[in-house]
């Protein structure tokens, strides 16, 4: 077992998967769970970036008192 294996194990415990569950996963299962979790985090980040962009898309209309009512 290499350092990547243990890093994956610890990350899964950090995100809330109980040690008893993580310890009983095969190496392939560990990789699958880590990939799925990374994909979910990326999707959340992309969604929040989209929201931020849409929230600030009209900001130039209001900067410097240039209200375009």
C-alpha cells in the first residue's frame, strides 16, 4: 500500500464516511468513491461559480452611481 492509498482513506474519513466502512472497501471501491466525491465537489463548485457570475452580471449597471433604471 502506497501513500496515495492512505491519503484516499483519510480523505474519505474526513468527509464523513465511517472508518469501519472505509477499512472494508477494496482498492477499486476506494478509487470509485474518491472519484465520485471529487466529481460532486466539482459540480458544486461549478454551480456556485455560475450563481456568482449571474448575480454579478448586471453589476456594471450600478457601479459608480450609474443606475440604469
